[in-house]
């Protein structure tokens, strides 16, 4: 065996154990949100910290550097090169952040999250300013360490969307924002569709949600659905679990949260099994992940064709639920709300929420916006984009947990996911011409199979932009999403 | 800070992370038995293996040896000495087993467990002989490495009951066995109490089991009860979970499995919180652990006084369930069965099952019994002790999973636990004179508080025999258990 072959084998053996440990840590997170006894929180924090310290030690193991050096001039397959790309990136980034800084960040964000929760409950942004200022300062320090002379915000963004830059996203959003502000304003001037009313048994919601999950291709032999406060998907390979929630007055929350998480989960479940427990065995970025959850939820799940099928399923589950036709149901499902909360926003307004956060957090990290001025900046921007003022801080700049726990660079991936979903949807519609007829019959097979074959199975083989470009047949851009939204909501709102 | 103080702090910091990882690994085991998707088994094996490899590396870390050396002449508190005793023992044992041997054992036992399941299903001991021979050979090799010149079987036993020896146990069992064979024979000649009959709703069984768990002091804020194929208790500190099972024709299985596991769980929950995530923060041995599960289940749970309370609870849950009086219920709960299976055995016969296994496995490890001759030896001994022949291998030497997974030295701790429970019960009855009146009223408080204060809270502070001696007021011996069983079953069976 050559030196390079030996080094590659050693590196991948090391990585395989690390990947297995990442799965264990993920399962611990699932446990915490679903079944953990409430008195176990402090102990769990130590358990999670112990896993983190083990993983950090493995990621920065000097052996990785030596193996990578042995492989610098080696002749490698595509898969081998992709593995090295991921491992090398992780090794470089993990070594750039001093252990002491990582430790301070962990301690600070744990404290900041508690103070954020208190401030949100008290509707008191001023109370959150000191600790958020500390978080921003430390994230800037981390970003500078990661950037190694490059752009600090881009270095943070790279954690979630490798290769993306603030400048590229900014250009994309500059085209997206005015179009969406305009569409939003026109839609909200028109007559609004009637929302669903009534009470929907929680058990029946869960039963229908499970059935719809199966319809979208979720494999229950390698996963499970539980209830949790926040819907999420976790795990990889042969154990990908999702959670959802029920509100008796809003069955759409349960159903579309489930479809969204099924999109994330199917991405993980459909990755080539040969990549399991290697760096290629997981979704390649947050943006690409979100493209799958969004296309399942929106372009497929909220389509006129699929909602016609879902309308029948709803009637089978709940009887006459006060919605006279499939068309009324379609309009109810896609109704725009005049709200404040990102997570409750519809397809049109969601990206406005995201772009607002993206611009503000970029300014915070650049130091051109002081944390003390964040609330005013938020409220001014919100009124400009949404047309009405924020009523209270908990509906404004205190609504999201992200910044308190140091997630700077994360928000943008939500909209990037929507943009990717727009591109993929365009290609999907071209590739599967009788898609609507299938969706109307509740047959998601050809659509999800197209996504599995063209995107999901590749896992981490290609960089994010490349896998989207290759599946969509063109470089990612916002035009397909805009065209889709304009057409869909012009129709629904008779604009 | 002195060198010794520094070394102690470093050692305990290292140990704390290891203990947290042990908790994580335990949670993974819980997950596997309760909620894991069935398609995840292979991946889970790798995850478990990854945790094991991390823990093994931490246990054999040369830094431990250096810290221990620094502390050899240090002036230490009781707690510090006890911590060092555990860490030193674990370090020595972990380093004695070559990594290659540990790896071969893991691979072999994983294969052997599958072959055991197949052989049991086929009732074919011969098919199990080759792989069991390999297991015995490898366990002998492991035992020799651990023994470092001492007794091989004792070295294996020490994994589960530190300080116990085959010779000591053999002497104790030599007194226990004839008395139990005799009691068993007399009881089975007498008129048998009527068993429960009828159907008992599984949901109601679980509801009652939860209520009884609370009665015995199980803290649901730091635990939870789920259903699983095999009842077990897992975890420590603030997260101690148990499982139970339901059979619609036998509510006693659910109730007494629950009380048994509650005994294990309360031991863990009642350990001094100051010992959490240190070597003292867990039950000190399998025998002491079993003493708690057994005294909760048997001396308390199957007492005439408590079954009078439980009879009322049963009637509240199931209405008239065909048992005319509390006395009939007491006799049904304590009925001896002519069976083959250890896990279904009553208080009298259980230890006969264990002693049979203890003698045979000692002979296997000593090499005085060949694996090929195991079935015949089992069947001969069974008929001698139980009075009737084994009908098939799955009811005989193929019934337990233990040997297939390399658990040699484990069985004895079940009976040792019963012996310890006998000693503790004698002391408890003396310390709490109105115990029966309390149990009749469903008040387990004083009894469980006595156990918590005198035994459970100490965790790993004292060695097994010492903690029992200190709580019971005398060195552990089989006389109290024998006296208790003789009195109880002479009464029930009118002997």
C-alpha cells in the first residue's frame, strides 16, 4: 500500500468515528427537545459540552494535518477529493479559532440566550443590549480568526453556506427585495382569501401528518415523527427524525411544518448510502438543505394541484371543515398575513423578514450599526418593507433566538434556500411535464424521485452552488423564484 | 496550589468529561431499546462503537497514570480516596486488556449474540457450541489479562462486583442451595394459591404502574417510564429512566417489573448530588444495585402489608378482577410456578436458577467443563434442583443472552443482591418498627428514606461489602434471606 493510500485510509477511519460521534451528539439534541426529563437540563449541558470537547479535539487533531500533507500531490477520485475538501476545510477552520475563544463563546451565548428569553418576555430590548454587544464583539473576534485576513462576515457565513459571500447575497437580495415589497403591497390591497376556522383534533392532525409524510417519501423505517415545541429534523443516514407540533385551531401549521421537515429529512435519507459516516453523507449546506424543505413545503405542498389532493384528505380526516371547495382551501393555504413574526410568514413576506435581518447583522458585524441602535433600525426597516410599524420588541428585533446564541450568517441561508428552490422547481416542472396531474392524485413519486436523483443523492459531493447549478441546469439566481411568486399570487389575489 | 492539588483537579476534570460521556453512551442504549427506528441498527452499532473507542482512550490515557503517581503520598479526604480508588481500578483494568483483544471480543460477541438467538429459536444447542467455545476461550484470555497472575474467574467477576471472589460466593451458595431446594420441594407439594386470571387493559396497567412508581419515591422530574421488550433502568444523576412492559393476562408482570426497576432507579436518583459526574455518582456494584431492586420488589412490594394496599389500587383500576380478598391477592402475587425460565421465577426458585449458572460458568472458565457438555450438565443440575427435567434447550441452557455477549461473572450478582436485600430488610424492620402499618397504607416514605439515608446516598463512597455492612449492621450473609423466605413461604403455603 502506498503512503498516500495508507494516509487516506487512516484519515477516513478517523473521520468515520468523528462522523459517528456527530450522529450521537445530534441524537442527544433530539432527546433534549422531545423526551428528556425537565430536571435533567443542567446535566445535559455537561453531557453536550463533553461531546463538543471530544469532537473539537478530533477536528483539530494534528494527525489530520499530517495525513492531508501526505495527500497533497496524490492522484484522487472525485469522491476522495470531495472528502479531502470537507476535512481540510473543517480542520483549517477548527484550528483557526483558539480553544479559549470557543470556550468563552459557549459560555457567553449560553448566558445570552437566557437573557434574550427574559428580555423578550419583558418586551425590553434595552435589557438585552449589553449581552448582545458582548456576543457581537466575540463573534467579530471569531470571524476575524476564521477570516485570516479576509472578510469577517463572509467567514461567519461560510459556516452555514460554504463559498457564499455577503456581497453576492447582497446583490441577489437587491433584486429580490423591491419586487417582493411591491408584490406584498399589491396583494394586501386586494380582497384576502378566507382563513380556515374551527377546531381540529390534535390526534387526527398527527395521523394525517404521518400519512402525508409517507406520501412525500419519508421512510419511517429509518426515522420517526414526534411532537416538540419547535419542528425540526435531526440525524443522518439510517436515523433521521423529525418533529412537528399541533394547534387545534390551525391544522395547516402541523401539516406544513411536517412537510417542511420531511423535505430536510428526505434530503438526508436519500443521500447515496455509500457516503454514510463520511463528510459526503450529509446535506452540503444550510441553503441547499432549506431548498429541499421549501420546495417540498411550498412549490409542491402549497401548489393548487397538491392542495386539491390535500383538501380531500382533510375532508376524510375532519369531515366538512367549513371550506366549501378545493379552490377555497388552496387560497386559505396561501393566504398572506399582516404579521410580525418570521416563522409565521407566507411565501411572499418570508424573504422580506430574512433580508431585513441579513442587512442588520452585516452592519452589526461590520461595526456600522451599534447594538444600541438595532431596535430603531429594525423598526424603521420593517415599516418600510411591510407598510406598518412594529408594535412591540417581542414582535420585532427580539423575536428570534439566533443572535443570542451567536448565529450570525445563518438567516441568509433561509432565503438562499428559497432562491434555490425556485431554480429547482423550474427545472423540475420542465423535467416532469405532467407534474400537476400527479400532485392532484397525491402521487409525489416522480417529483421527489427527480429531486433525489438530481440533487439529494449527491450529499456533500459538490459545493452548494455547483450541485444546484448541475440540478437546475443554470447558475442559481432569483429570477425563477420571483416569476413563480408573481404568477402564483397574481392568480390567487386576482392582481 | 500544590502539585498534588493540581493533579487531583486535573484528574477529576478528565474524569468528569468521561463520566458525562458514559451518560451519553447510556442514553444511546436507552434510545436503542425504546425509540430507535428499526432500520438504524447497523449505524447505531457504529455510533456505539465510536463512543466505546473514545471512552477506552480516555480510560487508558497515560495522563491518568501520571496524576495518580503524583497523588500516591498525598493527604486525602475520604471522598478523594474513594475517587482515586475507582479511577485507579478502572485505569489498571483498562490497560491490562490489549486493545486488540477488546476489539476481537466486541466483534465476536456481536456475532455470537446473533447465533445464540438463532440457536434458541431452533432449540439447537449444538449449533451454538462452536461460537460459544470461541467466546469462552476469549473471555478466559481476557480474564487472564485482568487477573495478572490471580484467579481468572475472580478477575471477570470483579467487573460486576469489585472485591467478590468465586470462593466466597461458592461458600455462601453452599449454604443457600440445599435450604432453597428443600423449601421449594415442600412448597410445591402443598396446595398452590390460585393465580390471577382475566384480561387487564394495558393502558390501565401503565397508569397504575406510574402511580406505584411515584409511591415508591421515583422522581419523574428526573426520569421517565417507557415501554420496552425488556424492563431496564438506565442513566444516572438527573436523568434516570426506566422501562416496563405490559401483558394483558398478567398485570403483575408490569407492576413488579416497574417496582424492580424503580428500586434500581431510586438508588441512582438518591445518590448524594455532590457526587454527580464523579466515580462516586453511581451505584457501587451490580450486587448492591440488585439489592435495591429486590428489596423494593420483594421484601417491600410483595409483602402482605403492601399487597393489601395494592389490592385496593387494583380494584380501583380494574374493578372486581376475580380475586376475592387481599389475602388471596397476596398469595397469588407470591405463588410459586413450576417453570424453566429464570426471569419468570419467584423469590424461592430464582436463586436456584442463578446458582446453577454460577457453578456451570465457573467450570467453563476453569476449563473443567467443555462447552460441548454444557447442555447435559445444565439438564442434570436442573432436574436435581427443580425436580423435573428441562423440556427443550430454549427453556434450558439457551434461555439467557448473557454468555453469548461475554457476561461471565454477572449472574452471581443477582443472588448476591438477594442476599444483601435480606440483610438490609432485617435492619430496616428493626429500624422502622411500624413498617407494616405504613405499607398497608401505601406509605413507602419511611422505608425508602431509610434505604436512601443508610445506603443509596453513598453511591460509590464505600466498597460493596462495606456499604452493606454499614447499613445492615453486620457483614453480609445468607441467614437473613433464608429466614425471611422460610417464614414467608411456610406461612403462605401452610408448611
